[in-house]
């Protein structure tokens, strides 16, 4: 595999919607995805949902890696919950 090859990671319903998702679990999974993705690789998170009151904490977790946002959509799921759909591109970073 040459150095220009990039990967994409797609997350779809990976977190059980009937169990509250712990921020630590999301942080760990994001760190693992970041470790696998190369610069230029895409991270597609589809139908992630959480409580509206927790969305700022989860947004911080998703944005802490300074990925380029290609798509970022927040949509209400119910009165108290919100869906997130996002397509992010890993940018080159110095070590």
C-alpha cells in the first residue's frame, strides 16, 4: 500500500440507542478511528443520537481532532434527543 492510499470509516448504529452512550466510550472509539485513518481519510458517522442537553459535550469530542467538516447535520429525533450525521476528513497534523 502506498502512502497516498486513504481509508474511510463508516459508523452506522454502532452505539446501542437503548443504552445511554458514555462520553468515555465515544472518546475511546474516536481515538481508535483517528489512529487508523490516514490524512485525507474520511470519517462518516451516520445516525448517532444523544440527548439534546449532551450534544455540546459530544460535539466537542467529535471536533477535538480538527477534522475538516464536509457535512455536519443535527436533526431532532424526538423532543429530548437529536441525531448527528457527519462526514469529516482527517487533516495532516504534525507529531
